[in-house]
């Protein structure tokens, strides 16, 4: 009887943990979609500021080809200069993975591609890792890595 109770409790805990991780993944994937919908439309009034709201003021952005940006203001200046009205980002289907960070937030990993507005061509592919922090006011990105840039074949 005790073994059966122990197994039942273990099964319940495993199911609760799996449900929590599924909910976390859904939350982070939805936040990523919202943040980068604003990114993809950042040439429109107010959308760059909306994109900015997803980042901590002291965010660090690491780009294997562009170098490091040490804060939100510098990152947004680069986004406005090099991205807005030029290309959009899309996540490769089924590539996102989300992992909890105890008492902090989550790590999101995946692959994304970049598509030019003028040609429609999606010629850039890269991997990404985002560290998300859950605070009193919600979720924000604290570290962003975009690396392994390659041609989209």
C-alpha cells in the first residue's frame, strides 16, 4: 500500500512539473512572438518602443557578427538603424525550447531566420538564446545571443 501511495505521489509531482514547464514554455513562446511582432513592424509609430518594453534596461545583446551591445538604448538605436523597414525575423517552426531557471526566470533557445522586406527573400539563418527574468512587473529579456549566422538553404 505504501509503495502504491509513493508511486502515485511521484506520478502526481511529475505531472505537476510537466504542466508547469508546458505553461512556462507557452508563456515564453508567446512573449517572444509579441516582442518580435513589434520588432518586425518597428518602422511603424510606437512599435520600436513596444519592442523595447520586453528588454531590461541593462540588457546585453551578443551578436557573433555585430559584436556586443551593453544596454537597451544602444540595442534599440542599432535596431532602428539596421532593422526597421529593412527585414523581419521569424522563428523556425518547432525550434524553440524553454528551460526554467530556479528563482529567476527561463532560458529560451531556438533558430530564427531573417527575411528582406524589399525582396521577400529569407537569406539569413541563426541560432538564438534568450535569458528571461520574471520580476514584479512581468517578464523581460536580460541577455540575448544571436549566433551561428549562415545562409538559409
